[in-house]
């Protein structure tokens, strides 16, 4: 049996209610406590590295892989654009300039040379 009676799928309804309960509990956890709660110093320091770790986990595979396989050639515009973008960032520390410099290298190589 599928668990459906009268057009109601009870399993799906139970999953939705359960997920809503878990969401409310996890989002309200700090409001439910009766005393202030803080992170240990080591965890607070570790959170400073979370954004860069997440960015590296998303961007790095996009730069060095194509269709799930490592790039086997240096004729890849993404590699050179990333290198120029990194060099610009360490030189000027500007995010907008980093994107402009990377795209200024990527677009001619990708669209002009077909890399």
C-alpha cells in the first residue's frame, strides 16, 4: 500500500511536519536557552576560515576540472584568468578589480582563441 487514503499521503505529510519541526528547533535553539551561550575560542577562530574554505571548495574545482576530469592541457582560459585575478588581488586588494582583471584575460582567450 502507498499510505494514501482519501487523497492524503500520510508519509509525505509526516516528513514535511518532521522537517518543519527540525528547522524550527535548530533556528530557535539559541532563543530557547535560558542563559547566554558562546562558542569556545578555538571554534570562533575556526569560523574566520569558513568563508575562504567554502569559496575554495566551490571555485577551485571549477577552475581545474572540466566535466569532472582534471584539465590535462594548459590551453584553458580559466587557469590563466584565475592566476591573473589572484595576482591582481594580492597587488591591489580589490575585489572588483580582481574580477575585471580575470575576465579581461578569460574573455579574449575563451572567445577569441577558443580555449
